C-alpha cells in the first residue's frame, strides 16, 4: 500500500517470484517451483493454474494470463485453470520474456532476448498470430499517457505508441539515467497509470563494486585480495582450496586458488545468465550452461584454464 510503509506478507506465497497484478488490482499472479499461481489480496488460499512452466514475467487479461516461459516463448493460461496454449515460438538462441497485455486485449508487448543480438521489443497479435518487432530495448511497458517506457544502454527511454495501430510515433527520448540495472541486465522499474516507480542506482547498489568474502567455521570473515568487480554465484571446489565465480557483465567464469592467490579466466562470452558453475567430484573441471551452434547445452573446462 503506498499509504502504509509496512509491507504485508501474502500467506502461501513462500518462494514466489515474477509477481504481477490482475487488471482490477484484486489479485496477484506469481511463480513458485516452476508453477503459475494466483492469490487474492483479500485472503484465501492460492490457486495453481499451470505446472512445469518456469516464468520470466506475466500479464493478466480479462480471462487469461500471458506468461513468458524460459526458452519456450509466450503462453496463454486460463485464469480458471485448464491447458495452457503456446503463442510464440522463439528462434534458436532466443527467449521471449516480460509480456504485457495491451489495452483492448488484442496484442501483447514483450521482450526478445537473443544470444547474438541486442534485446528487442516486439508485439504479438492475437488475431493473426503475427509477431511484429518494434525497436531495440528491454523490459518495455506501455503507460496510459500513450508511451512505451523501456531500458536501453543503461537508461530508461520513452517513445510514443498507438495501441490501436501498434506503431511507434516519432523518436525515443531518454527519461531517467539513474535507474538500477540488475546483474542479469534488466532495468529495475515498473509502471502503473501515470506513475513510474524505479530503484535508484547509487554507489552502494552498484553490482560491480563487490569483493568476494568467505566465512570460516568460526564466523570470521576473510576478504580476498581482489579488485572490486561484478562477481556472481561463487562455488567452492570439493577440496575447499579453490572456487569458481562469474565475473563481469559477460559472466565469464574464473577460478581463484586461495593457496597460490591466483585468479584464472576460464571462459569468454560462453556462459548463460544465472547458470551457476558446478565442479566435478575430483575437482579437475568446472561445468556450466552454454550454447553450441545456437543450441543450449552443458559444457566444461579444466579448472586451471
């Protein structure tokens, strides 16, 4: 509630993510355990609508919910349950995410992510099944002023948009340059009516300013002698003397040897977001999610490069 600084826990939503409101604001949709659920704000038990559908965003229409499924495009799920229906089929190396039902319910705004291209914004037309690319940008949201707000090159932009013809008007203009972007490359903002809410980027929120720190069994912290960088998802080797970690916006894998103080790069532009590295039991190789000829799969590299 914007008039109440105290948040309220929604019962039965432990582990929930990718949250979105119903059109009337009376209920929430969310994902947990790769399942699509809804829950009313005034109480009651959550209802499961679909299983085995890991989400990347959702949008609630009058009788259906559009969701972005990781690696399998946009899907339509009925709010009263039943079978889901696939709307879009991504090309090799693409993901369709962060859908938003447009006014009138005849089209969906969404983001196309690609292994080989910059993020793009597109619309899907229910009547014809056509996917129409619009412009370069990620996380696009239509607002009631008649604009689409989206992220591009570390900033928020806005461009005029006609929801009837589904065409942009004029050129995009920058809106904010102090918006925080997540470590995985998404601008942290949302819209509602004429309001834009966002997380402001500050020096303390800069994901690049991290130094790996480990904790021993006595609770003592040990900061490693490394320059602050964008570190993510560290994983210890089985013998506890080395760890693997993602570094930088490209999420390349590096290993650090505590005994020798050596930091070694293992990969170059091959790691898929949020694929935590995994060590082989003998500690000689590091496995990770990658792609081969536009197909997603598993790869591994020797731990010492």
